[in-house]
């Protein structure tokens, strides 16, 4: 019995030892498997982390490219707007140049017509002058011939006639021929030429009105164009100021705006001058139609006969008209008659008022 117990005890010990060995071997095997799994998981985690970092880098690069594309698109849009503005400005400039060319062509045609009319009006006077020159040359030749004949007659010795009934002092028609020298048909012709020259300025008043209307229409068209250009540059400057990203472009736009404002001021001044000239000339012509008696304008210091005729041509015929001139009228007629500041310098208005006062007294 004791042997059996001892055997059982030994077997139990052996089984316990074997179980411990197998447990240890199993634990070692499972720990190695766990390590392998852990290493595999760590490798997988590292790979996924690397993939995540790569994906994040790709995302950051994509975002950067997107921002770059947006900036490029914004710049392209701004360049496109500026190009469109530049194109519109060029189109307006082309229209203005075309209008200026048309106006210049009309002015050239008007000047050609005026020149043709002047030549046509001058042709009779030139023919009269040619005839007068020919008559004068003929008279000079006759005078020379007569003087030669008189000299020859004076150089001859006195002839005593054979018949007593013929007077000795009688000479063959010598006193009669010099009278032909005094006879000149040029008097009425010269008057006719003067009448033509005096009547020409009245036609010039109407042509001047026509020219003023043409110039005024052209200047008004130009004023509208430069005002539109100024408004466009004002909008452009306002847009660039709001963006605040293009200081160089803003400076150029401000310079263009200043130039456009200067062009508007010059065009407006030219329109105002032409309007004053047109108004003053029409009023003077309307007044001239009602005047029954002219004043002697040469009594005003600075007005000679030629300038008086020019004033008459533009309807200025009395002291009253000059006395009623405003500063705009003085400037308008100074430009129309091209005598600059003579009226202001010689104080025509003051002289006309003084002459009216002395005339009334």
C-alpha cells in the first residue's frame, strides 16, 4: 500500500513537472506569437501613420495649389478687367480721333469753300484791276508820246506862214491832246471794287455764324467724350482704392484722371467761348437790322477806318451797342475780329458811354 502511494506520489510529481514544462513551453510559444503579432501590428501602424502623413502632405500641397490657383484666377480676372477698360478707352479715343478728323475735314471743306468764294468774288476785282492797269499803261504810253510830241514841237523853229490869213501862233491841236491825260475811266471802276470789298464782310458774318455752329457742335461732342472718359477713370480709381493691391496701377490711373479732368476743363472753356461769340454776334446782327443811323465809330480811340468796316460787318454800328458790351462781349468780339485786348486796353466801352453822354448833352 505504501508502495502504491509512493508510486502515485511520484507520478503526480512527474505529471506536475510535465504540466509545468508544457505550460512553460506553451507560454513561450504564445509570447512569441504575441510578439510577432505585436511587431506586425506595429509595422502596420507605422505604415498607416506614414500613409496618413503622406496623405496630409498631399492635402496641404493640394490646398496650397488651390490657393495659388485662386490667386492666379483673381489676377487673371483683374488683368481681364483692366484689358477691357483699356480696350474701351482705346475705342473712345479712336471715336474721338475719328470725330476730330471729321471736324477737321469739315473745316477744311469749309475753308476751301470760303477760299473758292473769295476767289470768285476777287476774280471780278482782279479783272477790273487788270483792265485798270492796262488803261493806266495805255495812258502812260499816250502821256509819254504826247510829251515827246510836245518836246519835238517846242524844239522846232517858229514857222512863218506864207498866207497872212493864217495865224502864226496857231499850233496843230497841241493843247487839246493833253486833256486826254486827265480823262480816266478808272473812277467808277474803283468805286465798284470798293463796293465789292465793302459788301464782302457782311457775307463773312453769316459764314462766321456757320463756322461757329460747326465748331460748337464739334467741341460739344468732344466735351461729351472727355467727360465720359473722366467718369470711367474716376470709377477705375475708386475700384483700385477699394482693392488696395495695385499702388502702381492706382498712380497711373490717377494721372490719367488728372489728364482727363484737364481735357474736360479745356473743352468746357472752348465751348463757353464759342457760345459767347455766337450769342454776341447774333445779338449784334439783330440790333443792326433795327438801326437807322450809324455813328462815327472812328471817334473812339483805337478804331480806324478798316476796323470800323469790320465792326459794321458784324453789326456794330453805334456807340450804344459798344456801351452795352459786357466783359464776355468784349472778349467775344476780340476773338472774332482778332484784335486781342485792344478794346479793353483802349477802354472802348467807357469811350462809347462818354460819347453817348456828350451826344445827349
